[in-house]
C-alpha cells in the first residue's frame, strides 16, 4: 500500500528571511576541484548527450540521448561500468526525470508515454517496474528518492500550480 | 492551486538520504528560493547563507541533510554552492572552464558531486571528487572524517 502525504507550504513559510551574511565564513573550492576522468568514458561519449544526473553513493543515473532516443542509464562508479536495466527503458517512452537510491538498487523516474506522464519505481534486484499513482491527480514532473529508496518526493503539476508530494513506499 | 490568494509553487524537490529533510524551490516574493523543511515537524529550517543570490535551482541534500548544494546566481554567473548546516560554513564552487551549471546532484555521503552543463551544443555531465573537501555525511553512527576541510 502506498501512503501518500501531501506536503503543503504555508504562506508563513514564505515570510522567512535570513539576515546573516557569509562574510568570513565562505570558502572557495575553485582551485582544488578534482574531476574524475577515469569515469569520463562512461558519461561523455561524444555522440551522446547526458542530462539530469542523480547520484547514489557509488551510482550515477542519467538520461542519455543517442541518435534522438533518450533512455535512463545507470553507472556503477565503483566498478566503472554501465549496468543493465532490463525492462526499464521502452522505445515508445521518453524519460523526464530520474533518481536513484544510495545503493543503486531502486530507481524512481518520470516518463512520458503516448499522452500519459507516469511515475514509476524500478527495483533492480527483482527487475520489476511499478507504476505509482499520484493523488490527488496531477502530472508528475521531477522526482527525488531517499537513500533507502522507500520515500520519494515528486513535483506535480496540479490546478495550475506546482505541488510537491511526499510518497512513503511503506509496503515495498 | 489558488488558496488564500496564493498560487502554489513548489518545485525541484530533493530528499535527504535519510528521508527526513526536503529541499525544494519556492517562489519567495517573486524569486525562486531554496527552502529546507524537516518533514517530521513540518518546520522550515533556517539557511544562513541562502537567502540571497536567486534564482536558486537544482537543490540536492546529503544523507542527514548536513549539506545543501544548490545553483545560485552571483552577478552574471551561475554557481554551485554548498551550505554546511552543521558547521555553518558556505562553500562556493566555481566550475572549470567557465561552464554554466544547469543541474547538480550531491552524493548522499557528500563524497562526490555530478554537474550538468552545456558543451558544443550538447548536455554533458561531469563528476567531481569531494573527498578531502567535505566531511562525509553518512547514516547515524557512521560519520567520520576523511581529511581536514581545505579552505
């Protein structure tokens, strides 16, 4: 059973301001940024486009566009390899947003298929794909999964505005 | 949603690894501003350094919500910044080669960062190693220092 809690912003929240400044407490990492070139071959093929990165601890999920077709890709950063996701990508759908649990076992994503925008949960250990309903009805746009893959937050278009729903996947 | 004259505008959600905190972008007086909420209490948590430099986009949280990464506007530059809510420090993160950051994702343990930017007409993603720059932020009982923070 999926328990859905709608997270509501109170107008009072919008009145909060911080008056502190960062003088003297800011640091700049500019001179010591360390890219990870040993992984670049997995996420920088010149004929492909990569967007919407989502990190687990040692996993990177991205949307990869190759020859006009976009799909979800999962990289095992420790093993330096692309992991197969059987049953996840479909030729008739367009992924919009993806998020991965800390251990790389669960992926939540939003995809457009025909005239429907769907929110789904993929479990690698089982190879299963489950559609999650958004309630009250709305159109999902962007998703974030917690580290354990048991709670997700999803941005939903609803009644002309954007809401964020928090969904607890208690029985999975 | 129209409610008390207020049109709902909550975008770009990001959960902490432990699922207890939620960062999102809200419309604050017409400015896209990151907001951090404790989901158990519903309380909005104060951010010491992130009330300016809007618009904010693409928030991302570490495991316990210690670190909040977000893309800000500083002058005419888009820039990744990280607020450390535990030590009240603020890390500015200029990108290499004047790349304009579009999306950012912080690993749950804060050991690495993924950046999306545009290059030669295509979207690119680059991984940045943060070990030695930030203390790791791991599940309770697993917190440890890998090396000193370099300022």
